[in-house]
C-alpha cells in the first residue's frame, strides 16, 4: 500500500467536485484534513498547506482563534462563517464544546446576531421566500440540493426573542435552531433547512437602513398574509410530505392561530408555544422533587399572557389533570398577568387561549388596582401567595425585589423562572433572586447568565430553554415517521426531562442536567416522543427496539468520510 492509498476503504463517498469548487462546498470541504491521496485525486495539491491535519487538530486551532476574539458577536460571526465553510468542522467544534459555544450559536448571542444580520451577512443559507416570489415558490423549493430535508425551521421575523420585529434578521433564528438539531439531536445538516418568510417589516429603522437586505415593504397582514402562508404550506407539503415543520418567532396574533390552522394538516409544531411549555413544565416537575409539594397543590403565576404564556399554562393544566385535578380546578390554580394586569373575565378581547385562565372580576373587586386600572403583578402575588412565578413577558426587571420578597413570605421554597430571552429582556437576574429569597428560591432562566458567587462558590443558574426539548421532539418525530405532533408528545417530552433531572437534582444545586448532556437528553426524549406517537396511532408501532434503532441511525456524529472521484 502506498501513501496515496491511506484512508481509502469500501465506505468512501463518491464526489464529483474538485479543486476550489470542493474547497468552497461547506458540506464536503475538509480543509487541511484532505489526505495526500485525496489531494492528488481531487486536484488540491498546491491549494492547501503541506501538513495533513486531523479533525481534532482543526478543532483545537479553531477553538484557540475563537477564544482570542474580544466579544461574543465577533465569535458568532466567526462560527457562522465556519458553518458556511466547513460544516463537519463546525459541528465537531460545537458538539465537543457545547456548553461554551451554545450561548454563541444560540441565545443570547443570536439576538444581536439577528439585529446585525444585514451587516454581517456572508453567504446564503436556506431559503428566503418573499411575497413577490409567492407564485414561484414550488419551483424554488424543487432544487435537488434539498432532497433529503426532514426538518424545516421557519420564521417571519416578527417577534425575534424579546427584541420584536427584526425583519430578515429573523433568519438568524432559523439558522440557529437548525444548528441545534444537528448539535443536540444529531440530525445530519443536509436533512435540516432554515427558511425565512419575508412579508416585510414594521421596524422603521430597518426600512430606513440602506444596508437592510430584506424586502423593503411594511409588514403584510390579513388576507394577503394568510394566502402567502397557505401557498408556503402547500408547497412544503408537496415537496416534503413527511417533513417536520417548526414555526419559530411568529408574532402574538399569528403564533397560536397558525399552529391551530395547520397542526392537523402536516407534522408541525410551534416551538415558542409548545417547546417553551414543555421546557417550563419539565423543569417545574423536576423542581417539585426538591420541594416535595405535588403539582396539584401549586399556585402558579405567569407574567405574560401571549402565545408562550398560554402554551405554558395549557401544558401545566394537562400535567395537573394527569395528576388528579379536574380541568376547572387546574385552570383555577393558574393566575396570568399581562400588560393590562391580571386576566379578568370582563376584559374585552380576551383570546380563546386566555379565557380559561381569566378570573371572575367580582372575585377581585376589593383588590388594589394599579396605575393602569388593572390588578398588577405585585398585588396578584400579595393576594395569591404563589408557589411558582414564571416570566415570559420580555420585560427586563419585571420581577422586582418587592415582588420577589413578597412571594418569599408566602412560600418556603419559591420556584421562580424568568424565561424571557435574551438576557437583556429577562425579568430578573438569578443572583438577585437568590439574594432576595435568602437563598431559598429554585431558579431557572431562559438564557445563560455568567456564573456568580453563591454560598462562597461559583454557581451557574439552570437554563430552562427549549434546547432541552425541541431537538428530541423533532428527532423522535422523524425517526418514528410521525404523521402529526400532539400535545401528548410534548407532555411525554416534559416528563422525560423531569425524569432525567431527577437523577441529578440536589436541594441547593442545579435541577437540570448540564447543557453538555443535551445529546443524551435528545435521545431519551426522542424515544418518549416516538413511543407516544405510536401509542396515539400517529405513527406505525414497530416496537421499541425498532424505534431505538431508527433514532440511532438518524444521529450523525461529525467526522470526515473518505472520498473517491465519481467520474
């Protein structure tokens, strides 16, 4: 065997590209890791330095460069460029350093990354489908490059995290979420597709920005918006009839409406509604292992009654009902506070998802009203004495010291989850919550905060984030070939997260497994979700062993394959 034969074996991948074309293909590029044989065979000699690197060496080199950058936005740009240059190296770096790099690729840094999207744009990734292209959608989606797609993440950029309308910058969210499907669930990059639906923007600063890259038009609404969404769903369903379609960061008026409109037409879910709900419910169930107070005895206050808040409330009701409460009793255990105060049944324009949680106005007639005429959060906490406080309001500092101390007066181990993303929109800082409750609180945040000193040691608050849920849900749906994604499947995901957490929970420590364990968590959630789909007759029941094999077969580990010329 000669040196040029090294690395050639029966599993070699046939490749037609060569030279610069091969080096600029992110799916195929190996950079300095091309072997000597491959360099001769694909015309790469002279285009690369002489040393043949291993993937591990490349990861170390990139990690050193990344750590040498001065801020997280620069690191975000660096990683996005690597993703568009060498996908295998990008994912190897991410998988082996998940805890360090997830906050860069995902929240919180994806927030400013989306805000600066038009300025940091390098190369196209996924699809940008604008209103003017509506009649061409089926032709656009037909490119054979995307024949293997199994999961799509789509957004229209109207409500990016807690930052509002970011127009075309919303594509950063879709790209970030698809990256997590590969990093956390192992889905091959070629099977995931980010899509941005460009229906314009109402962000005047973007419309006035000469560098803005989206469609310069006020955000389209009403019938024209619905026709565009219908055309998109039809085109997707025709192109990929078994795809998992994930809705991401749609506005308050559209998130639940679109979910309800399409959930029985294809395999789809809304991560902000259902993924957030499962993450919050699973973490709450884990926290109850510390308090030893059953979920049926909880009084839960939720700040933010939009799609995320209502999604959390709905799944918590399901958990309480499964634990023995009636639907009505479960709903009475939840108090929702929105911009106009505590939800009351005499408020005009309550949505159908809000109404089950509205309190009778006559029951609070003697409660103190705030400046806006409603019952504010402080008054609600004072009267209700909640055991759980959850924030999805996007209002920085909304959990004030007065509110938190009042809550701590009424419950020995208050459970407090300020979940709004990014950290700039979070309802409270975790260090403050521990201080204001004399270190009695059980705290979970939506985005990672820097470590802080707690009881003389450095401590990192639990991240109650959808990354614990949606990768496993998508993996389970794909592996089981589920026809639909049900609320029962999300309940199974939440309970699995709680069961996994039970093994690591400690009275005064973290209640969730570390982010470095996300791949293992996704595997377990995929099993639970796939099994639930079979139980609900949403997938063919081929047995547990077959399901596990299917899940494992879908989980790709980033490594370089040997190549041979295909012509």
